[in-house]
C-alpha cells in the first residue's frame, strides 16, 4: 500500500472503482491516438488486468450509428466510435472471471424491454451474474430519426421501458401492461440469474436522478461539476422519493484525468472528495498515451489500497 493509501485504510464502505474502458469509444476530448489502431488483444489485456487487480466493473457505451451531420456539429463532445455493448461485454466476459460488465449507457428508447431482458439476461447467465445495466434517455435527435424512434416522448418511453425490463428480468414467463410496452403468455429462456437487476440511470438533470430513485438501482451522471452534483444529491435526500425508497442506492460518479503513477496523493484526494459528495462507485479515466501506460496506471490505483484483496487461486 502506498503512503497515500494509508489515509484510506479502515473506511467502512470503500469506493468501488470501475473503468471507462479505453478503445471502445473514441471521444475526441479524451481519446488517445493509440486507441485508434488498438486491437482485440489490447482490449483483452485491459479487461484481464482490471479483473486481476480487483476493479469493480468495465464499461461499454451505446450508439447504433452517429449521423454525419451530428458528428460535424457535436463531434468534440460525442465522437464516432462505439463498440456494440452486448457483443463487446460478452467477449470481455469470456476472458475475465470476476469483474462486472456495465452498459454505460444503453439508450432505453431504442429497445424493447424483452429484447434487453433476453440479450443481457443471456449474458448474465454466461458471465455468472455480472451484468450491470446502465440506461439513459438519449439526446442525439438525429439518431432517433435514423432509427425511426420517437424523440419527443423518449422520457416517458424510457420510464415504461425500465418498468417493463424490471418485470421481465430473471422471469421465464414475464407479464407487463404499460403505456408503451405490453406482453404476456410468452417464455424468455434463458433469463437472468436474479429478479433484481442492477440498473444505473444516466443523466444530468434532477429528473434523471428522480428516475434513478424511482426505477433504478443508482445514478450515473455526466457533465456536472461538484457543486451541481452536491446540490442535486442534497435535493434528492430531502425529497419524498428518497423517503419512500427502502433499498440501497448507488451513486456512480466520474474521476477525470487521474494520474496515480505520478501523483498518488492527488488521485486519492480526488477519490475521497467524490466519496464525500456521496459516491459509492467511481468511473475512472486516467492520464495515459499507450496501452503499457494505461496498465501502469491500473497498477498504481491498486497500490492505493482501495481495491479489494484478490485471491489469485480463485476462479
């Protein structure tokens, strides 16, 4: 354990650290040149090293197709590369044994709840129950039009999708009667290993946080500073939604540009500040310009003493 890690030891509820997986999406703001030509072998190394070191989860985002006009208008914020999450997380499941597999995030309106229950329920079976479903409402109007999905009612449609998904997850003969989705008298086999899916709701508004509290297992915000996050979380904890919730709630915050190799104290302080904001999990983006440097940063995070101890003999 590093000197910086000694400050963290003894905390009752240490953070669970996940990785915004390099290579799988190429956001011009954070993507590195080596990722453009990275191979499946590089992805395997990333997944296996994160698994070996005890990280909580890997992520994979979703866009089906980013229209060219949207790229030219918003390319600096969105990028063009998005590996398919179902295929990619399945592939990573096959080369790992412990680490959770998180969609970060699926666009709920693009899917029927039964399709997600079947696809990711199958992955849940094959991976031994390691699926986390990150779900968002979506904001790329042009992609909605391309896929012939209504944009205006996407919030209400996503809410119904989430309710339908919860009804179908881990249930061989699901039934649901909602505003947009209805199903009964059918069989979904295989289905997920449990009937209690972990669903993290993405977003940056008070509405997304309420949606997470009502219909999800946690909230994974983006594009908000610490002051905004603190205000929204304080508002939630003073709300009726929070009073009525009797289950644990994950708050999955992001840490950008961490450099635990060269500045472990500052990296640890940032993680502690996110915990003080209310984080239970943190998605990490670390400074790196090559695969070896990324792996070195993973090992440096492990040296902070936050990650759980892993028995190398366990499979």
